[in-house]
C-alpha cells in the first residue's frame, strides 16, 4: 500500500515500516496468545482479539482506499 501513495525514498521507508510491523506482530502475536491462554484457560479470547485486530485492519484499508480514490492517481 505505501507505493500507492508514495514514490522514491518515502515509498521505501513506508514499505520498511510495514515489514517492521509485520515482524513485531510475528514475535508478539504468539506471545500474547500464549499469555491469554494461560490467563483465561482457553484460546477463545485470544482469537477474538485477533479477529478484532483483523476487522480494524480491514476498516483502515477501506479508509485508505477511499482517500486514494479522492486524491486521484499518484504521480
């Protein structure tokens, strides 16, 4: 998505930010799921949290798409 809004060095920085967030999520996600499983005794609340995060991410993607449509093509 960063390349839809940015070009050149800012696009590279945006892509690096997305990759960094993904790497942190790859580390923190299983840790949080394990901690919630220990706390609640079941995986249900952890998966509800993951589902909520997915819904928030989808809403953000939809909002960014609307902004891109209103701005017009990058360039």
